[in-house]
């Protein structure tokens, strides 16, 4: 297996900077769009052969240095007792928002082997056949709680923040069951063959550092600390988290993902040299023409400065209108410009 990605996560010298993309499998691909005409997204997630097929596509087509399991962060919620669907153009929608003692009491902790065996089957299949490392993932407790409390996507997550402050004991019961479930889910993916895992805290950037430290950090630390003995890279990523980066590092991440709002060198200064850094090209740049992509990628690589420990990625997921050829050329560009980095 090519371990360029794993070496970079460990801040070891690599022959070229590794590249992978969040949402590197998705609607920008004609093959995926064709598959979605026949199957819903959760149907694909729950069919190991389809999930594996979609996961492999960008590895074969783009030449990326890691695969990420095709799934969705809401997949573990249904077996925990949550009615959830993914609505086209909206995102995850929860049938009955979780905002009371009774609603939290109805939730049960995830048992991965029994509740989501299809995920582990897909991981085992991919880990045994891919030529690059497989990244497993889960939504983080705050982001999952935000969907549960709000009932779906939100601009402000005001209900969630109000619950944190107004009913902290209820908040911690909710975070407790979600944290226990996420830890078990990620451990099971690693035990099935995932070579790294990413904890997506997509909406935690809505919090101040003080609120993150008080209401989120303990749960994230419990998860990442509970995975440390497995010896795999632990990637922690959130959107709009420039002010939270040191706290996300302190939660136990070995790699911190950074979005496009913070220049990579500034983010690395905030984080220090003890962790690897992933990011940070704005996904919208990929829609702006090749010259803009060259400039943007060059700026990210210049900010990295050839330091070991950089994993090139976008500052969030690939946008649906992205040209696959642009992604393929971007992978080649990063590899060519960073040949023998640190070597």
C-alpha cells in the first residue's frame, strides 16, 4: 500500500505532498449521478457493494493518495432510534427533533456490529482491495446533536446553543450517548481495516472558544482519546473553526483540518508543530478556471513551505459543479510541485 498519506499524517518526510478531497465521491461525477438515478443516498450507504464502488471511483479516476468511505454522518442515527431522511436540496431532516428528557431517553447507544454491519462490510472490502489508505469517518457529537435538536440544517443553530446554556444537564446526557456511539463507530471502522479516521464537526464553528471548551471539548476528547491506542491518524475537521483550532488540537487530533477562511501558514502557527495540517483550498476556486486553481494551489503550497505534515485538501467538500478533469489536474499539480518534499 502506498503510505504517502499516512507518513504525512505522522509528520514524516514524503516523496510528494499527499492529496485527497472531502466529498471526492459525489454529484460532480457522471457515474455517481447515474447511480443516484436508481438509488437514494442512504440506500447506497447501506449497500456495501455500492458504497465500495462509489468510494473507489475517485481513487481510480483522480489519482488521490487516500480514499474516504462513502457514507453519510446520519447513517448511525437511525438505529439509535432517530427517524431521519436526506431530502434533496435540503439535507438531513429529523422527523421528531430531540429537545426533551423524554426524547433523549428514547435514544440508545450504537452497537456497530449489530446496527450498521453494512458499513463494516464495505470497510473490509475496501481495505482489502484498495492501493491507498482508507479513511473512515463519523460526524462529531456536537454536529450530530445540532441536527437532532434543530431537526435539520440551520443557519444559526440557535436552538442547539440555547439548549446548551439553558439545560446543560440534558445537553450532557445527549452528548454522552452520542459520544459513546461515535467512539464505538470509529473504533469498529478501524478494526475493520480503516487506516485513518476523520471526525467531522461541520457546524461547531458556530460556537465561541469558551463555549467549545465548556460544552464540546470533553466529548471530543473522550472520542479521540479513546481511539489513541489504535495507532491510526486521527483527523479533526470543522467549518469556520479558525478560533477553535488549538482547542481541536487539544482534543487529541493528530491531524487538524482547516477550512479556506484561515491561511494555512497562519493556521499552522496557531496549532504549533506537534500536529499535521490538512487543507486549505477554497472549493469555489475549482469553479473559477484553471489559472485560478493554479494560483490557489500555489498559495496553499507556499504557505505550507515544504514542512512535513501537510495533507493537501480543500477547505470543505467538492462542489457539485466541479469538473472532474480539474480535480485530476490539481492532484498532478500538487504532486509535481512538491516532488521530494522533505526528502
